[in-house]
C-alpha cells in the first residue's frame, strides 16, 4: 500500500498527492514512491503546505542536489532559489515563463526537475500548463519518430538572455535578469531522449531554447521545430493546474514543457522556485 493518496487530474498526467507534510523529511519508501509517480505522471501537486524557503529546499534536496539558475538574481540569502513575481500593477506585457519551455535545456545537463511553491496566487488566472512530451512523441508516425531519433538539436539561452534576447532591454518589474554574452553558447542534445527511469522516449524540443538542428541553420530548422512545438501543445498532451496559495508543484523537467499563463493583470502572483540537478540527455533505441 502507498504511503500517500494520489489522484490524477487529467488524461495527460498530473497527480494531486495528499496525506504528506512536506515541511518534514520523508521516509525512504515515500521518496521512492514519489520518484515513481513523478516519472509516470510528469507533475505532482501538493496542496495546503506551509513551507519556509529552507523547508522547500530541503524537500527538493531529497531528490538530488539543487541547481542554481543562471541569468536571474536569486532570492536574497538563497542562491539556489528564485522568486517568480508579477506585481498587480506590472505594466510589461510579458510575464516570466510565459512561453512553453523546459527549464535550462541550454545546459549540458539540464535540470531533472523543478519545485515551484505558491506564496500568493491571483484570485483569477495565473494557471501553469505543462505538456507531456512522452505522449507527444508517441503520437507521431513511426517514420517521423525514426527520423527524429537520428537528429540532435542545438539549445541556447540566447533568445531569452542574450544581448538581443527578450529580457535584454530591461527587467521585469520585480525580477532582476542579467542578460549576457554567455547566453550565446549552444549545446547539442538528442531530439528524442530516453527517460532514465522508465526507458520511455521523450520528444525533447521546446519553443524557447531549442533553436536549430545540429548542422542546419535556424532558418532551415524552423519549419520542423515549429511543427514539433505546435504538435506538443495539442490539448490532449496538456496538464493545466489552478494554483492556490500553499500549493507545491514538483515536475519532471525531462519529460515536460511548461508555461505560466499570462491572464491575471491586476493581481499579484508570487512563486518560489528551486531546481534539482539532472544528467546529460541520451537516447537508447527501445
Ligand atoms: C517557470 O517557468 O519556471 C515559472 C512557471 C510559473 O510561474 O508558473
């Protein structure tokens, strides 16, 4: 018997977990069960948690060492944590994380997972949407799957944090972002990666950091990348979650993309985020 209750929120995945207090260390059996549930359902949600930053970090550390987020000023006193804030009177049109992406895929070893905790939620809106990239891969034709399995994709942070990137001209009102030349670096990852725990194949592209196929130009790559990204956001691959204050989400960054829906002008939204270090993506034919 499991040490917690788990309820799926939709066909694409996402499970609400109840019966656990995340402010305290978890037994080994519970951690193993959560790891298994994460690999299977992509995102786990825990409502009504009361966590200080240290407790959120301690929760995440039970699943691996924490990773620091480049380009974004961390929360004071917590180098591995960032606060995602949008003020009620924020005038800038864009919000942080408002386009589908997986976290930090521009790195050699992108993060395994992200732990996001809601400190303040809008009365209306501000949901997060994830896409299940395992389902997205499985829905492609065998011919397309076979072709993609042979390709590498170059990932880079340049469109967000490079000198000409989205965040280069000015900060969001409440978050300090340091655009820099180091964002121009490119890293190759397989277009289809193998989930290290389940062996399932994952369509490993995203709108923000996957910029071109290896040995092709951005222009040559754009039509196929655009098709794959549009395909990934089909409604049946989506997991959409309505936040309430005190909810913690833990997502598998290897098998998902996500975005913060930008529909809550006039309300404040505050989330604390930590990430768990991952390994280098690889592909092993099934
Ligand atoms: C993020 O992209 O990490 C933030 C997601 C959110 O605020 O919902």
